[in-house]
């Protein structure tokens, strides 16, 4: 889980277009 959080923080620097789908996928898991 911690790894996912770190990745999420790193992806915050990426465009929201890429971040939103990944957050949704993370929420599903």
C-alpha cells in the first residue's frame, strides 16, 4: 500500500488526465 501511495504522489506531478484513471484503478484495488 505504501508503494502505491508513493507512486500516487509521484504521479501528482503528471497531468490529471493520467492521474485520475490511475487513482480510480487504485481505488478499485
